[in-house]
C-alpha cells in the first residue's frame, strides 16, 4: 500500500478535517483516506438523468404551468 504526503495545507482545512473525523469517530488520516476513496474510488458511478432530476429543486405547483385554453383561429378555406 502506498503513502501520500500532502504539504502546504491551510490550517483551516486541517481543522475542518479533524472536526469531520472526530464527528465520525475516526482519525484525521482515516477520514482523509475515506474522502479520497469517495471522490476518486471505484464506488463513484455515472450520474444518470434520474439522479439529475431528483436533485432539482421543486419548481412550484402544477397551476404555475397551466396554459390558457386555446380556441384556435379562424381559417379561410
């Protein structure tokens, strides 16, 4: 198994990583591995159109999209 050393990380990022790890009951190193696995790992799957639609916010009520009744137009034949 390889090693990864990350230098010049902002103190705020390190603080947030440690907080996130503590919230989940694991070390900062374990949390770092989990983040990398989630973002780059094999568990990532292609996003489907269904996923995109489910993530869209509600667009309002059906009445918001109602059309006026169209009676057509007179046509000279």
